């Protein structure tokens, strides 16, 4: 019996999976469910890709890039969307894979060169998606069960994933559009399944978003860092003891040196810094793992210290930590940031002297920067 015009009827599993009749009888293994999940998954992946590029190029800008210092919370928002949105995508990905996995058992597995190329593309797409989400979850949980460097692998695999996704969309768009636009007679079960998947994504987001939205901190049971925890009620990723700087940071002989392409070298003790005009700024620490929290910082404006050394207005500044090793023991501060009055060499936080684990005796805090670039335990400013 032929279906009435405009009525949707999914292909029978046995027809799709020749040679394996009766194995996949659920009506949820159909093109309509797969199309809706694919649309949601595609949007989520592209949002994660865009926000991930913001994070990457803020940390490793091209020579011509000058990221602005305002709006203050730009990085906090984009990285929060990247991580929390990425976690919320996991139920979508699992549901999509469950819906379409019967196609892995199609027989014959390859019917033509074109069909073989399509299947290879799907293999690349699924492999890249699983790699990104699995390693991403492990990274924000600080569990590095892999030997490769996460940041580099995550960055380049993102291009593979998005490239495969764009080709897949171009190949499947006409079919997906036709499927979505056709209203089925019996869509109640599918609707319930899709709502369940959406609800699971919402629960993941709700139990994570508190790591960046402080009023929801109590709900953040899945977050690796929660606002209000840690020294001076602000989380830390790396302690002074773990980096081996405790003795040097507490040494009364500690000095901050401004050197490089300067009119005159400047050396300042902690007492000298405290004698300079002090300013406050309410700024967030926004970490690459997605958590963030605002604090009230007090200290000396970086531009005031640089002007003591006669630094040119277009100078680049490298901030060096007491740390002896590590990828983030230094950071670059471009003119838009060091000219900003909110950029401080912080000596205190939340009304108290800076805690050792937050960078005592002196740390950088600036608007719209990743937390790994807010260098702690500063010993030298090198101007170029």
C-alpha cells in the first residue's frame, strides 16, 4: 500500500539493512530523528568551533592581531559558552550515534566508489567528534590520560571535524530538509525521544553553568571548579607549592624589574609598589576549562610602572614569573591591554593582601584575558 501524498513513512529497518532483518526494530532509528539531532549537533559544533578559535587566538595571536581589552567579560562569556555548551552537546552526540548506528551494518558495506567515499567521510566525522568530546571532558576534569599535548591536538582536530561536517551537510542537506519539512502521522514517540535528549543536554548545562555564573554555583555539581572555593574565596588551578616558587615568592629580597627596550631600568621592592598610587578593579579570572569568578583586585596600574621606565606607547611587554618551567610562565601584554587603566599589577584581592596561591607578592590582572595569561608571582617585565 502506497502512503498518501505528503505523509511521512520511515523506511523499514529490514529494507535499509539487507541481510540483517529484525535486528533494529525501533522506530527511532529513522531519518527524521537523525535529521533533527544532526541539525542541533551541527549548530552546537559550529558554536564550539567559533568560541574555541577565540580562545586559541587570544592565547596565541597572529602577529597582526591585537585583541581589545574591552568588553571586560568577552573571554569569560566565549569560553564559558565553549566549555559548558560543549558538555551539553554530549547527550546530542550520543543520541545521534545511537539513532544512526544501524547504518554501520548495511550490506554490502560499500556499493560504489561514491558510497565508499561517503562512508569514509562519516568515519572521519564520527572519529573526530568522539576525539574532541572525550579529550575535552578529560581536559576540564584535569585527567590527562593521553600522552599528546591536548591544546595542539584539540585545535587541529577541530578543523578536521568542521571540514568533515561541512561536506556532510552539503551531501545530506536536501534529504534532511525534505525529511524535516514533512510532518509524520505518528511522531509522538520521536517527539518524546527528542525532548528527552534536549532535557539531558539542559541538565548537563544547568549542573555546570554555575562554574561561570556565580548565583548558580550550588548547582554546579559537574564543574571541576566552583566559585567561592579556594584561597580568598576564589579557585586556583596551580598552587605555589606545585610550581616550586614558595621560597622565592616569600623572600624579603624579592624585586620587580622593568628591563629591555626602556629609557631606564627600574627595580621595585614590594614596599616601593605599595607606595605608588593604588587602584581597584573588579575583574574576573576566566579559565580555559570554562570556570570563572569575579574578584575585587587592588594594586598598581601596569601603565604607571611602565612609564617609570620610559616605555614607548606601542611597546610589547613580556611578563615573566618566578616559575622556572611551564608553558605559561610568561605572557605577552600588548598596548591595548597595558594602556587600559583596569590592568593592574595586583598586590591584594577582596580586601586582603594577595594570597600566595593567587600570585603573592605580585601578579597580573587584566580585562578580557584567559586566566593562563594572568601571570602570577611576577619577577620581571621585559619590554620590546
